[in-house]
């Protein structure tokens, strides 16, 4: 339950639409989303990082839909500096 807000935010940023949300007696949360296939690229790593390894994911193709807009790119990068003396 503690990670559900972070997971929901990440899925919404990738163009996902929540179809179901269930909370179990043991404190687990089950989220069902419809998300573009291209939104799944890199999602597993993000979810495992955001949930400290607690996330379990499964996915399958549902249907073709119109383009839903851009998907955000990577947040991290590289800084190079060179000092010439």
C-alpha cells in the first residue's frame, strides 16, 4: 500500500488508464491498467526501483488504439567536464 501512489503516478505518466484497484487483507494492492505497449518499455525496472523490489507485473495485448501522446524519456543522464590546464 505504501508504494501505490508512486506506481499510479508512473503508470499515468506513461499513458495508462486504471481499470481496477483492489486492496487485499494482507496489505497488498492490485492495480489493473490499460497502457500502450510503448509505455511498458523500461517500466519493470522503474517499478522495481520505486517499490524496493516488491512489485509483480504481468501484461498481455488487449487491442489496438489511437496514439495517446508522447511518453516521457529517461530522467537521468551524464555530465561531462574537462578542464584544460
